[in-house]
């Protein structure tokens, strides 16, 4: 890891933090074969090549009649000589002024070069009269029109979707090579933290970050090792980190990363690894820690729930995705008119929480979810997007244009 990663004293931009992380992580190399039924959200470790053509033969795009245009006399009716159904091709030869009844998906006979849709035909028993001009090749889906044999249909690094699985099945692929799942250890420290099964005393709070992180990681198919809440005890924290480092690719903790904190977690990390404690020019989520333990990567997130969620989603997830071997995260951003005033002081990029909508004219508007404090977790629960305000941006009044980033499937579903 670059020493520059640990000598940064100034506030880092969000982009600088992401770039520093990406420069200092390595992709896991181990792979495994999985059945396509078990491949959802896994990361492809190789390019996937189709062994077959799709469609595998010329087939009809319509229910109608197949014929050879060069052997067609428009002054005479066609003679119906057979049928070509999906899965049951016509085996004969279509000669002059003859046609074959064909259904959608049916193999086009070799002796035919066009299909006339049934709505353009007048049928009288086995006599078929064409009532429209025929264009040679019409209504035929050509062999390999979608996919050619040997064609790369998906590139390595793709996180596999349900449609991708259907694509594999469509070319006869039943197993796929993927990166092994990453292993992530989660640790929460603090005597004030309590589980949902415990009663709160004065000064206590319920630990919630672990729940958010665990289920976000599950959505990207990570194996999570949840250490729960660890008391503020140097040796206990140290032993927990040693065990987590030996079992996981990444160790993520929340809380105790503010610069200047006399915190056991920071003391342990200084003792075990090479970790940088950064100030990020973002709100919420100014403090962030990143670095190396002896056998794993470490992310230290802020303790406040919204700060932990935003730094994980906007920064740490880029590094986690890279370690897993997945393609870079690219999120959509749009301009929107704000319907509410938005308070902001210059100095940090702000990820405020908002609700956007699109009217019948296709115009996008957004309104704030209200109080934006770093402890107000409901501000994310009510939202469907971030309102992203640049570092030097001041307050916004209703009617002005802002940039929004709709929540993706990880945060929004």
C-alpha cells in the first residue's frame, strides 16, 4: 500500500478517497464453477462465449405462410403443401406457386425465402391468395441474428443478473465460472451499544449499523462473519481483530474513527496494521479509516448511522466491489428542480436525502426528506435518492436545479 495513503492530512474529496482505495486493493484470484441457478449476483471471472447460434436456424417471426418469392406468380393462388410448427419442421420442398403454413418460431424450409403474415392472405381450403406485395426475406429471423457461435456474450467482471442467467440458458450453458465470494467481518465496538434484545440504560443506544451492513453485503453475495458488539477493552478488541483478520478478506468496523479519539479500536489498529485515518470533505460522514491488517483490508466507518450508511455506499463499496473482481460502480445522476429550500454551508460535498418524482411531462422534481442529521436514519428510509450538492455550494432555494442520484437496487430495494 502506498505510503501516501497514510500521510494525507488535508480533507480528501470523495473522488480522492475512492481513488486512494482503488489503488491499494487487490482483486481476489480464486474462482469456482457454479450452476446457473446459483449464479445470481455472482461476479464473472471469465468472458462467457456462446457455443451456439441464436436463433439456431432461420425461423418465422410471424404466423403465416412460407414461400419462395422467385417461384411465386401473383396471378395464381398458392397451393398449401404442408406445415412448419415450432419444434416440428417441414421436411419437404416448396416448389413453384406452393407454400407452407408456418407458425412463429417455426423453421423456415430451405426452399423458402420469405414469410407472409396470415393477415395478408385469403384462405380457401388449400388455396392461399396473397393480398400484399411481398419483399424477399420478410418476416424471417436469421440464424445467428442475435448471437453468433464463438461470440462473447458477457465479459468478466459482470455481476450476474436474472436476465444474464436466462441468456446462459438460451445458449445451453448450465455452469459458469465466477469469483469466489468475498468474506467480510463486521465489528461494532462501544460499551454504550446494546442489542435489540437488551434494555437501554441512560446513555445507551441500540446498535443498528451492523444490520444495515450485513444486509447490504448479502445483496452483493458476500459471506458475512458478524462479531456483533465488542466491549471497550483493549485485549478483547485486539483478539477480535486478530481472529477477523485471519478469517476474512475485509474487516469493517463502525465507530471510533474520528481523528483525535483516544479509542481502543484506533490503538489496536495502530498495533496490528497500517491504517490511515482520513477526514473526508463530505457530509454526512467526515471521518473514515482505511488500510491494511496483516491478511485483510480494513474499513473503519463513522458510528452515526447515516454517516456509516453514506460512507459505506458512496466510498467503501467501490473498494469492496473492486476486491470482488466486479466492474466499477457507475450510478446515474440527473438534474431536478427542488421543491423545497435546502440548507447547506460551503466546505463539504453534501449527500442530502430526498424524494424525487417525474410528472406527466417527464420533468423531474425533488424534495428534501426533512431533518438531515447524521443520526436521523429515517431520513434514508423515507428517501429514494441523494441530493448531491458540490463542496462549494451554499444553500438552495425552492425552484433551483440540483443534481440527484436515485438509489440503486442495493440501497433502494
